[in-house]
């Protein structure tokens, strides 16, 4: 099993704002393990202020932490594949909207372009689901991606089965283990915990 030291990791962030703290904590851990992390943000995660923080503060934090500018445009994400920028790419959080776009080949955000461009090199993409409709409208997209080559999922579970019965959220603490196995072409099991 490979380690993460020296691995070039693209870390793409979609607009599930309530999970930003968990995602940011994992970026810190990946860097602490010697990984070279490049932040990528969707249009919404890059620009929308919420009760979970201001967009400019999130961007500044990521750029300081990673020592790189956030990739935040389709134009800046397109060279990821041709330049072979990453060994692996993770989308965390991955919203239902992005799941649908990835499953159906829609490339209209920096994150979806990053994934498309990265996949041209047949390298792994790790998905950390965070959506309230994972067991409803997004279920078919999860199923489709589970059957696509080079996609791997961070194990996930219902976060509040009483109040949000169709919601699933990845266990962010398992991102490093999922990445290590995905680099070897293996899925961390069980996917649903």
C-alpha cells in the first residue's frame, strides 16, 4: 500500500458549506503527511458567503495552507490533464449537483473540468459525497459512478436518518485511507457504513 508523501493531490471543493471544516481538516492532514495539495473550488464554493463563513476567508485559508492559488475557473482547470498535474484528485465535499454532472459528462464548473481533465490520464478520482438527496434523486448518479473506471468513494453513511432520511455524508476521516487504496486501484470497503 502506497503512502501519501510526495503525492500530488488535487483537492476539489463543492458548495456543501456545512462540511467545509471537515474537508479543510483533511487537507491539513494530507499536507502533514507530506502530500502536495492543490485546492480547486467550484464557482459557488469560491464566491458565496454563508453562515459557515465568508468565501474570501475560505479562499485565503486554502491558499495559505496549500501555498498555491485556488483553481477557480474552467480555463485554469483545463490544463490539469495535459500537464499531468496530479497523481490523484479528490472531490470533497461532492454535492448532488456535481454527482449528476460527473455521471452525465457535464463539464461546466472548475470542479467538473478538473475531473474531466484529470481522467484523461486514467488516474483515480475520489468522491466524498455530501448531499441531502443521496438516497433519492442522486442515488442513480452514485450508482453510475460506482460503475465507471477510476472513480472511488470515501465510505459514507446517513448523517441524520430521522430528519434527513435521504441524506448521505462521507466519513471525512477516511479520505487519506481511501486515497491510498485508490492509488493502488482499490476501493476502501465497506462503501456504506
